């Protein structure tokens, strides 16, 4: 179905991108998130707590949220979790990743729409809530609330990782917003 938001310009959206351009951009972001997920698996991070990662794939989420909007960011994140889970992990890895991704997206989308923070603050919220989501799933699966003793370390890791990703994301959004027609910044 062809969407025509601008009279007299078939196939063009108000954003200035064509449906094919939107699909290509979303595909590129999915591929980039998939690649970052793979690179992240190659870089071991050991803080004495299992599950701590750099959050490189979340760079794509924060950039997408600012450049492509909520719907596309949710789609890209879901595709990333499913692809990396099937390719590099298992169903249990996908379950933990999905919980972290969903809670992280909810937090970032809420913070963005409520205009609570800048891009770095939103990224920190995403990093923290990603870790909380995974911790909740681990506590449910293992039926143990004792896992919440890891919470301070995971909050610290999510804050540091979120800040780094937010700073990089801010630079990427600034540069890409000029190159991508109709970006939301």
C-alpha cells in the first residue's frame, strides 16, 4: 500500500523519504545492531557479575529513537534480539535479551516523550533498565530474590555504559541528522 502524505508526490512521505528508503534505512540499522551484538560477544567484560556487557548494540537503539522514531526503533530492537539470539545464543539468551530490550525501550521512550533528559540521560536510563529487566528475568527463572544483591553493580555498569553509549549516540545523531532526510531531531 502506497502512503501519500504529500499531494502530488506519489510514494513520498512527509519525512522526505520513500517507503523503499525507509525500509533500506531500517535494514541498515538492523544490520549495524546485529554487527555490534556480535562484536560485543567477542569483547569479554568481567566485573564479577554475569551478564555485564558494553551495550554497543544499544547505540543503534538510541540513534534510531532520535532519527527514526519510536515504531521503527521498537522494530529494529526486536529484530536485533531475535537475530542475535538465534545466531549467537539460545532461547534463554533471547529471553534475557528481550526482557532487557523491552524494559530499556519503555524507559527510553518514556524519557524521550516526557522530555526528561538529553540523549545521554535517556541512554543511561536505557542501560540501567536493561540490566534491571535481565535481573528480573533471572530472579524469576531461578526463583531467587538473592540475585538482587547484584543490583548495585548492575546499576553502576548500566550507568557507565549508558553514559558512554549516550555520548557516542549524541555525536552520531548530530552527524546523521544532516544526512538522513526527515530525521526527528
